[in-house]
C-alpha cells in the first residue's frame, strides 16, 4: 500500500482553526452563529464577487444568494478545509454559474470608464492616473476567461495562498502557478495597448487598490 497516498487521503483536521467552533454552531442550527458568520465574511465575499463580475447593480442580490447557499449547505461542510476557504469556493462557483447563465463577457466599457488618453501620460495627475489604471485592469478582467479571472482575483486581489486557491478552485496545487501565469499573461495582453511599458509595469501592481 502506498503510505504517502494513504496519508494524503486522510481528512485534514481544522479543529484548531478559529472558525471551527463557529462552523459547528452553525451546523447545530444556531442562528446567532450564522449571523456572526455572515458579518465576518460578508465584505470579503462582496469584494470577491465584485472583482469577478464587476457589476454593482447585481452585487447585493448575488451576495445574498451566496449566503443562502452557505446556509443550506453548512451541514455538508466536513471541516476538511478552513471555513473561509469553503465559503470562497461557494462564492466562486456561484459567480461561475452567473457568468454561464447570463453569458456575461463584458462588465465595463471604455465609455463607462471614461479613459482619457491624456491622463495616461507621465505628466498626468498621479491620483487620476492610478484610478484609470485600476479601472482598466477591471475592464481587462472582463475580457479574459472566467477561470483566468477567478485565479487572478483570488491571488492578486484577495492575497490567498496557493494551497487555499487549489481548495477553492478544486484544482491540483501544481496547476495553480501555471494557470496564474497564463492568466496574468492573458490580462497583460488585453491591457498592454493602452499603456507604455513603464505604465504597464506600474499597473500590474495596482491590484491591491481594487
């Protein structure tokens, strides 16, 4: 018997996780515990959904739908990962369903962003330039595939570890880096025509502002 494989197949225990007791309380039907869960993760989920879909008009409804899924699925949570990772997985899958259902491929337009070519020159106001870069990155995300968009958001916006990303996206750990590299190249290819090389290099570091 492959001992290494047997060990890998064993459930991972997260009993020492700060969210373990919260999850157990929710599974027992404690409504106050679930309200605490919502308060704890609501803004994180909002940020994730907005980064992937980029549609403020649908944001509240989508977040509510995600937490309904969390509520109806909590008894199936097996504590094999952190509670937050499990919630993120539900959120990402819900966004995927939304994209497929409505065939959302474009969430921002150049008209909405009001990109001013003059503002993209080196003498432009720095605050305005940064805002334009952020909006352009958001627009660029809407132009790449869903799987590339999701992994960029999780890693570069949410600063998730490769291990947690693998859990959320249900992919092998070794796939995370290769997919992330391809996703970044795809995004760079989309937004590159709008920037000089120096501006493009700066734009790649703007993710934390989103």
